[in-house]
């Protein structure tokens, strides 16, 4: 069975092979027939030579040329382009392109690029029709190259070879030629600096008379430049001269040039240079492919290296304007009288040699002189001027206290001196009228949404351990387990430290006594019998009687020491030593003075001086009052000077700031603290320091909680702040001044002791209840005093123009919000770490800010 299957399979395979061989033989015979017929078919077609016409009369290796072949009948489209050779590279072939020629007969258009300059050969091409074979003859043509022109010059020259980053560099471009204008075509000029990604290039607007304006391609742009032909040859091209400005963004050494300007010159008489009135329809914009007979010429500029220096970091403001000298800034307002809250248009005109597109102004909302006085819109209009740019801003006056649009302070850079300085604009007088009886405008009504949005990037600072940390638990265990031992030891320590504490207390509250102790200790450190010992003894005597250190004389020894009942023996010893020392100092014959031992006398004298503590207290109480009274008078004088100074000037703001500091210094007298802080807030408000003004008003509220003027001024100042933060905190009860609470505690304690005496005398139920009520009052007031003292310094205000709240106590942490906190933002202090505060805003959000950029509110006695 298996043998039969194998034989059958072999038979079928043999039949299949025989059929395949037969097909191959048939196919081969068929191909031989066709091959035999092909020469016979071609011999039947007549070979006809047709002429080829090269459209151009000038050829270049970078310009596509065109050849036209006309046929008496239709020909077939070749499947492939003719192969390239050493002379010609074919680009395209198109049949029946009637746009090349006006003839209606069939034609072929061949586009090609010459491969080398010099004599070249266009090869023969063949085209087939149904009956003919058309063949073109080989054609020679001469390929040219651009040549340098002796009649044309081109300059691309920078005015400086050293500039700073961001400084506009002017480059003067000059192109001149004596050729006829109508010969110029196809301009090519692309300076290499235009390909530098680090360079910003701006070409200014042409301000020449219209008859001199001409359009030209330059650096891949279409620009309008002035062209001035010679007066004696009006048909000549003449001179084109224009500036361009380059601004570099990184320090480097840049090579400007060499730059080639190339154009085509027509051969013979051709059409007009600018047949139309449009700027960009002249011959300079025609492509080379549109020309027939022409030559190409060029001129090159020289290479100039330019050093780009980095701007110095020293004295550079964070909001440097980017302006460079020479520069002048003028400010004008649309009107000199306006209602509070209305929009006022202000033009800031910048006069500069730099180009319009390279002049910028920093946001004027950052100007310190505008804070608290004007709300500045974020958008800014720009108007071109031949000598600079005019910036139009929209502002709203926020209070009727404004008497002028203040002076602006803008930082510019002097490239010649290599340093920064500020330009101060003049103040513009302005009268602000109230609006329906309102003297200020609520700036927060302009804010439609929260100005502070959370920043999702970055991580927050590490959390601190809670009250149940292991260390705290261990400490509590030690104190609780040895309770009586701790109580006994602390009591004994208290008894031991009482004398030392009293001495320290006396030194702390009595400046005269503190000086006496310091002088006495210095005296004891000097060696006995030395002149240094005697000089220290004289300083000790002078300090004991509140005299200048070197003012003690022998007459003071005889007049002042008996008054403190010092023994006559000690007085005589001091006088004799004084005479000996004076003789040694003032005698012409210098001799070494013999100084007796003075420690014993000093000890007895110090014991006598300690009895003068009562007089020291009097001096301590009188001298500060006199000093503070002087500070108050100086503050009032400075404030009056500022009121009568020119409005909006930096000098006026400086006077207000000095007055505010003097009022703050005058707040050292407890009886004047409320008025001093209130006046300081007014002075800071006049100076435009909203954060400091709010801090002073809130500090005044601590001592004058029921003063309507303080409350109204605080409300008006808060209305001028920028940040709109919703207060979600619960209402807080009125916090009395700690000074008032302490006084009330003294009175309550006196009342309680009096009632206690009455109860001990009569012992009735009524006296018991009244006494207990009085004790409860004392307890509540004491608790309130403790709470007020603990909360003192736990609230504050941002006092700088703006600062970014961060997610940790360092500048390396990410910002907590997308926008900064501005002047006048109020907060609660949660914790403090070194020079940073962890604050909580009114809406409950937290961040970290530098402590030096804030001011805390203290409730002190």
C-alpha cells in the first residue's frame, strides 16, 4: 500500500515538471519573437532632430535654469528623468506647459541646475511619439559666478565693541553704488548675527521723507530704508543708510561680520526698477529665476568682534528697569483734578537713543511711592516716538490725602561708568476730591478673586513633635515621682537666690547704681599702687555722683564726700592722692606718683553710695521723661516740615519717615504710648508705608481700645492694602491693655483685702459672699493678664513691599503661594525658628516669612 502511494506521488511530480518546462520553452520563444520584432518597430520610426531653447542668458550653480523643446506633434511622457551628469542636474520635466511659451504646439519644459562654473554641456534628450523619435542636439552654455564689485560698497559697523548684557548695540548699515538704479535686481543679504539665538535684533521705523523710502529684503525680513541718490546723477542708485539695534542676553564674545550683500545687475536696458507704488514691488524682491540676462555682484563688510559683559550684581535692584543711559523720563497726567477711585491716565515718556521695541518699564505697581496712594492697573500701553517710547498707565487715587502724583524712582545703568544709578521723576500736582462723602476708595472691590492661590509644588517644612513626645513624658515622670524633694529643694534655692536676685533687680532698674557697680568692679580689678588704679577710682567717684567719667576734681572731693558722711580721714587721703597725681601730670618735672592702697576706701565709699538709691530712682524717672519729651518735640517739628514740603517728593516721604521713628521712640513713656503710636501710624501712612501704619494703629489700639479715631484710621488703611484675604476666624473678644489690667488687679486686690478685713471683723454671710466675689474678680483679672502677656507678640503685619511666603524657614523652600504677600497683610504667629516666623493668615492658611520683614504687636505694661 505504501509502495503504491510513493509511485503515485512520483508520477504526479514528473507531470508537473514536464508542464513547467513546456511553459518555459513557450515563453522563451515568445520573448525571442518580441526581440526580433523590436528593432523592426524602431526602424519604422523616423528620427527627427528638434532644437532646444535655453530660456535664460545667464546661468549660476545656485539658480534653477529652464530649457524649452517644441514638437510638431504630441510626444510621450518619459517615465524617468534623464540621468544627471557632470555638467547638469535635472530637477523636473513637464510636457505641454503652455505657461512657458505662447505657442500652442506641444512642448516640453526641462528644469535643471548647472553643476560647476565655466563652460558646460546640456546633453541630448530623446522623446517618442507614435511615429517619430525626436532628439535634441547637445548644447553648450557658460555658467558664471558672483563677482566682487568695485563700484559697490557695503558696511555693517557696530558703534561700540564692548557692551553689557541687555544693552542695545547700534549697528550702522551703509550700502552705496553708482550704478543705474533700474539695473538692480534680486538682493540677497543675510548677516550671520541674525542666526544667533542669543541676539535680539530690531530695525527701527524709517522716518525719511516718503520720496526717499525704499523697500528691501534684509536678514529674512522686509524693511523700509532711506535711499538718497547723488544730486548730480539722479538715476544712479546712490546710498542706503539705516541703523539696526542688537541686544544680547548672555555674556560672550560675538563676531559681527563679515557680511555679504549680493545682487543682480541686468545686462542692457530692462524694465523700470519700481513699476508700482508699493514699497515691496521693486526689483530687489525679484527672484533670480525671473531674470534672463544679468550678472551677479557682491560687496562684503569687515569682521568686528564685540565683547558682551555681564551686568554687575552689586547695587542692582531686584526690579532693574533694563534702561541704559543716556535716558530721560518725564511724567504727565491727563488732568489735575479727579474724584477718589476714578481712573487717571498717566503717561511716562522715556527719551532714549535705544529703539522703541527695546525700551521697557518695570511694573509701576512696585513703586514704593505709589503704594497706599494709587491702585495701578497691570496693563500698559505703548506709543512710538522718534526719540523713545511713551508708556500709558491707568491708576486710581485711593485717598483724598493725595496732593500729587508722586515722584517715580527708576534704576538705570550707566554703561560708560559701569554702575547703576536712579532717575527721579518730578511730582505732578493733583487734587483728589471725595466721592459721595467718602475720603478713600476700597481697593479690594477691584479684586474679583483671591490674590493668593496655593502653590502645589514643593514640600512643607518638617512638623515639630507634639506635647506627648518621649522627652516630655520622661520629664513629667521625674517631676511627679520626686514631688516633695523638688518642692523642698526649689524652696531652699529660692531663699538662697533672693539676695542675689534683689541685687540684680536693683542694678536693672537703677541706671546710676548699675554704673556705680560697674565702676567699682573695674576699680577692684586694677593693681594696687598703679596710676590705672587711681584713674579707675576717679571714674568710680564721678559715677557715684552722676558726673561724667573724667569730670571729678579735688574740689568735688572736699565738697561732695562730706555730704555722704564719709570719714574725714578717707577724705584727706583722697585729696592728698589727688594733689600728688595732679602734680605728676601737670609739673614740668615728671615724677612717678606714689598711689596708696585704695580698695579699703573704695569699699567704705561704695557702702555710703548705695544709700543714695532713692536719688537714683528719681534720676531714673526724670531723665527718660525729659528725653522722650525731646523726641516728641522733634517728631512734631519733622511732621510739620513734611506737611508743608512739596507733595510727592522723596524728601517729603523721608521727613514723614523720620517723624514716625521719633514718635515710636517717644512711645517709651507709658502715659504717651497710645498717642505716640497713633501719631507714628499717621506719619507712616503719609509716607506710603501701609504695613507699618497698620502695625502702629494696632499698637495704639492696645493702649486706646475705645478711641474712634484709631479705629477709623485703621479701617481706612486696611482698605488700601492689595491682598484680599477672607477672614474666617471666629470673632475675638476685646483685649484690654495689660497696663489697664494690672491697674485693675491692684484695685481689685486692695478691695479684696479690705473686704477680707471686714469679714474678719463681722463674719456675716453677706461679707463672705462679697469677699468671694471680689476674690473671683481678682482671679479672672489675673488670668486675663496672664493670657494677654502670653499672647503679646503673637500677631503681626508684613511691612515690606512684597515677600513670598514659603513652605519652610529658608529661602531654599518653594513658595507657598503663586503670588507674594504684600505690604499690610496681617497674621498670627504660630511658631518662630531662628529668623523665620510660621504665620497663619486670616483665612487659615499658613506659610513661613522672614521675621525682619514683619512687625509684631505687643501688649506690654
